[in-house]
């Protein structure tokens, strides 16, 4: 059949979120600490889950990582369901990298062995990946060193290299800079962003510090008492906080 003259040109497909969570909920002792949270992280972007201590940020990340089970809700990666209440891809098959405040390198393993920890495949390929990443974080010269001989900032960069080594689709970062010296923090934030972009990982970054979110995020989801109360570009949230609590939260800490 000939095309009808009214037929419209095919539209470009909408981009698929790298990570999407839908209506995630988790309660402890009858209290919903994560209460109907929905969120998307697009490829190449840093989404920041920002909120005060105790509002449910880490619990949300743990469910996405698969180390905590939600009561209800769904988790999708690249358009595929990886977890709901009946179906569950185990944590090690989720293509998710993790980085926490306590970056916990293995003290008895060298820097190279730490970074190679999650890698499989031929020895030469693993070694090449370790060298590539250590070069990227500027620590190639420490390849045979042990964690205790490195500074806090250097250990943090090794932890970043370790998390990125298996080429995760998504990086979950839970207050990854809060253990660091103030003087170093901004530089390390900028370097980390640069490296995450080179590695093509979409990032969900958890923080309670508005200035960190403003510096790093493409999108901010403001969380309070288990719920996302506002979501948008950093500039918009900062300039048009939705309510008095949001204003107070931004002004308290700065
Ligand atoms: P945040 O990371 O934003 O500081 P969390 O997700 O760690 O918040 O915690 C949210 C709330 O859930 C807190 O009140 C915390 O005490 C509670 N909570 C977290 N994990 C558990 C658990 N395993 N059992 C009981 N309560 C928990
Ligand atoms: Mg936390």
C-alpha cells in the first residue's frame, strides 16, 4: 500500500534511561523509610539524590545494588527489568559499580590486585585494564604499592578505579567524598566527574551536601523523609526551591 500523504516522518526513539526505579518502597518496623520513590538516570548523566541524614538515600541505593530487597517497586537497567517483587537479578549480574564513603580497599592486596579484583578473563587483558585505569586516575606509579602507603585522596582514586574496572553501566556513589580533607574535595570531585565521563558510566550520587550536588549533578532529586519532593536541573532547584524546608536545607549547609 502506498504511503498516505498524511503519514508523519518516524520520530527519533526516546532515549532509554540507563537506570529507572519505579515506585520503590521499603519499610522497617512499620515505618516507610523509602516511600514511593521513582527516579531516572540517563546515559552520560550524573543524577544526585540529595537530602538530610536519615531520609532514606542509602536504603534506596542498597535496593538498586541488590543488597537490600524492596517491599514493592521495580528497578530497570537499559530498558530491562532487573528486579521487582517476584523477579530478581543477583547483585553481581547487575552491571552496577559501587563506591561508598568508607572505600574499604583490601589492605593485604596491592593497588593492582585491588583494581583487578572484580575482573575476569585472560591475565594480560586484566593487567591492561588495570594499567589503563590507574593511568586515568593518575596513580600508575603506585601499581605495586599497598593501600596503607597511600593518602586518603589516593586511596579514594584507587577505589574509583576498582569500581570502574568491570565497566559498570551504572555507578552508585554513597557520599564518596565525605571522608576527604576539605582542601582536596573539590579537585577530587572534578577529577572523578572527568573519569566517569570517559568511562561512560551513568551515575547516581548520594549526598547530604547541596554544594556537592550543585557542583556535580546534571539532575537533582531532593529527598525528604523517604520521598522525592522535587526534581530538576540544579539551577532550577537552587533558584526555585519548592517549599520552606527546601530553602532551609539549601541555606543551612552553605
Ligand atoms: P540516609 O542514607 O539518607 O542517611 P538511610 O537510608 O541510611 O538514610 O536510613 C533511613 C532510615 O531508615 C533511618 O531512620 C535508618 O535508621 C532506617 N534504617 C536503615 N536501615 C535499617 C535497618 N536495616 N533496620 C531498621 N532501620 C533501618
Ligand atoms: Mg546514608
